[in-house]
């Protein structure tokens, strides 16, 4: 008997329960969505018609989760704009390079220091270098920080990471899956990813009058269908050229943020962002089997420590290079510390290549810890900065730019 709808109902009920618990405890809801997903899944029991293994509905929940990532990044793009991104282009390139160099370098050092073979080291270096765009987007929106001065750098680093990821997956797949990698293929992958992003942003700005006329639709139903069509087509196409579909969604949001329909889109899209976004974190938890994590505890904890260190240093350097205050720069390093979907993808490449089985539980536990720590550190960033400032006495030094008033 088909129990897909019943299982989906159970999943939504569990997500709602997790949300209620987090509200009572006044803590970020993201870790609760992930933990409730981990508590069920293939290892969970079945009570009559209520199957908490979610076997039949797993593909549907995964699809809804993917839509959640698109809506989260699309909404984040709406809160920003192409103009702000282009204006900060040079500082973003510098900040993104600083971020990747520091975190990837620490990942390589950590992997070799742990005595792992070089292919496993390359996988681990990639895992610890890429932030979770979905978690970062959720945290920025939930904490109402989209207007903060550091947000354009955070978004820029996320996009810079995606270009790096497109290149790195190409290289890693060649090395791990086929034993070789073409330099020409790597360069083509990088050029394609960067070219596509620039094309969407430039064409989107030039076509603003046309877009305004296209979306001048009175019916909310037809208006939403038109927005969804554009969102899914661009995001889906971006994946075919090895640019993450989430970045495609972000690009669409950045373009539509400059149209006269931005407020209407933002209002109508909000329920979809919250519902599908919650299912993404739940579906992510479903992929983690808590009974397989024990053997990777110390390796994961070590990676978490170097990630916290590397992110904070990279955030400070990236922010200061762009003329941001020490406080705003501190927020950068804390906000992008979360790891998620991209780290799991890199671990799956290692699994497909027959590398050490340790990579799977390592990535799962590492991602889980940072998915919990990331939102918490971002929420409490004021106190982290106060502690660091008591050591380094930053507030006694003259910042290049005074931070604008922002929500903490």
C-alpha cells in the first residue's frame, strides 16, 4: 500500500514538533530540524501504519528539501541586490580568495597531519572549505541581518565558494573516480561557472524594464507561477553546467530584488521559504545515521576546531580588507562557519571512488556539529566579539569604517 502521503504528514508533524521545542528553549530551530531527522529514518521503528523509517517517501522529502534550498537562497537574494554585489566586486574577490586559501590550506594540513592518504586528504580539505549556503541564508534571515554591512561580503564569499566548488569537484572527480584530471576541463569548468553568473547578473540588470512589464500581473496565482517558473528554470539550468542550483536561485533573487515587484514577491514567497526550508534540514538529518558516527569522533572534533579557527581568521581578514569594522568582520567568520550539503556531496564522491569508509561518518558528524554551532555562534556573535575584543583591544583602534546600526 502507498503510504507516501501519510509519511509526509508524519514528517511535517515532526518538523512542527521540533520547531515548538526550539521556540520554548529560545534556540535556533535549524539544529532541532536536523536532530529530529536523525532520530528517525531507516534505523527507526514502525508502529502499525506509522512508518518512521520514511522509506517510501524519502525521494519526495528529498525533492521538497531541494526546493527548500532554492527558496532560502532566492529569498536571501531578494533581500540583497545586484547593484550592491557589483559595487563590492573587488573586495568580494579578495575576501573570497582569503577565505578559501586559509580554510583549504588548514584542511590539507589537518588531513596530512592525521596520516591519511592523499586522495582522502583532498576530500577532507574540500569538506572543511565550503560553507552551507542554506544554513547561512536561514540564519541571516532569521536574525534579520540581511541589511548589515557585512552581508554583501558573506553573500560574495558564498558565490566565490561555488566557483571554487565547481572547479574542485571537477578536479576531485577526475582524481578519485578516473585517476586523472584534464587541466583544460578544469579551466573550462571554472570559466563556465563564472561566465554564467556574470551573464545572469548583467543581462538581468539590462533587462529590468522588460522584467517589470513581464511581472505586471494582477492575479497573485499567475504572478507566483511566473516567478516560480523563472526560479526553477534558471536554477535547474545552472546545475546542468555544474553551478549549484542554489546559486542559480540566489542569482534570480538578486536580479528580481531590483524590480518594482520585489516587495510583492517577498511577501508571497515567505510561506514557501519557511515550509520547504524546514523540510530541507529535516531531510538532511534523515541522511545521517547516528549509529555510524562513533569511529569518526576525534577526527571530526579536530576538524571542527580548525574550522572555527580558520573561519574566524579568514572572516576578520576578509572584512578588514573591505574596510569593515572589527565587529562586522567578526560576524563574517561566525556566520559562514556552518557546513552542510556541499560537504556531504564531497564525501559521497570519496565513497563512490572507494576511499576510506571513515569519510562518510566523519562528514556527517562534522557537518552536524557545525550545523548546531554555526547558528548559535552567529546568534551570540556580540558576546564572541566582546570576548575577543577584551583580548585584542580592537575597539581602541580606529576602524576604517564605522559599523552601521544593525540587529544583533
